[in-house]
C-alpha cells in the first residue's frame, strides 16, 4: 500500500511551479506508482488565466476551494468553478482556466504524468516517450 501526505510531498521534486507563475502542482501519484493515472493537488493563483490543451491526456478536476471559470475555445462556453464542481476534459478540450480567487483543485490525469511536466507553448503536456 502507498500512503503519502501533501505535507511530506510539498517542497520535494513532486512539487512543480508553472514557469509563468500561475499555478503550483503537488503530484501525489505519478506514472512510476503504476496506478494507470496520476493524481495531483493543484493551486491556481488568484487573478490568473492559463491556456490549457491536454491533447495528449484526459483530465478530471474537482474544486475544493476558490472561485474561477473554464472557457472552452471551440465553442466559447464558460463554466463557473466553485467548491464542489467537477469538470472533465473528456474531448481534449482546449480551454482557458481563470482563477478569480485562488483555486485548490484535485486533478486526475490519464495517461499518468511522469513527474516534472509543465505546459508547452500550446498549453499541452508532452507525451511521455516511455508510455
């Protein structure tokens, strides 16, 4: 059995800060744990907007704190995000994630992330070559 806490994970190589400073992601489960998905707590800082396009991954996100919105670029729809909201990017949706108040999100990725990924210029994560 694997047991890991946020406190013991923070400040290690499992904590990844976005290059643009918009978010920090604590990666609790990674590809190396062989669960078939990765699991992260991600904080999106207030008053930020991030272009995201997980063309190589599916993601489900559950909000536990804060306020923001997701805007899907293909259709311009805006979805409010608040505690208790789950959204799933089941069509590799290209979107903007905006935080009005700091967001705390619990995120699941399939395929699992390997560890230190940050967004490429198009908003995606790279494909893990060993997948």
